[in-house]
C-alpha cells in the first residue's frame, strides 16, 4: 500500500499552515502565483526545463510544485479550485481551510 503524500490528519503541518495563510489574503491564485508566494527564494525559479514544442522555460518546476501542493490541500478539503473565464485553474481558501486557520490562531493564544 502506498503512503499518501500528506497524511490525512487533523493537524496542519507548518508548510500547510503557511499555504493557508497565503491563500487567506482573499485573492484567488494560479499555481504559479501561489508558488511565487510560497517559495520566493527557491533555486527552482532559476532552473530551466524543456517544455516540448514551446522551447525551454525557466521556473516551470516551481509552477508544478505549487499546483501539486495545492492539489493535496484541495484533496484534504482546505482549498477550493475554480476556473477563470479563460479556463485557468484558480485556487482559494475553503470554509474548512478558514476554520483550520482560526483554530490554529486560537490554539496559539492559549
């Protein structure tokens, strides 16, 4: 049996909490925009990868990492996915994600 990427626990990891805090700004993010906020200083932004017929692109791996991270949070119910009028995936905080952030803030003050 395969282990899940992020165990389905009630507790949030520090990285998941930071991701929810980024998404709590009220703005819907694309995977690329989210990754730029989550990992702004990563060396991955300078890496060049082949993009098939589109030539090479810099930082594409970071876009994919952002999308993967958001997909895991979406599977756990903390994030919702919407589509723009241009059929681009946008991610925002769900009510469960908002409640998890509020619960974390409440525990931090106790």
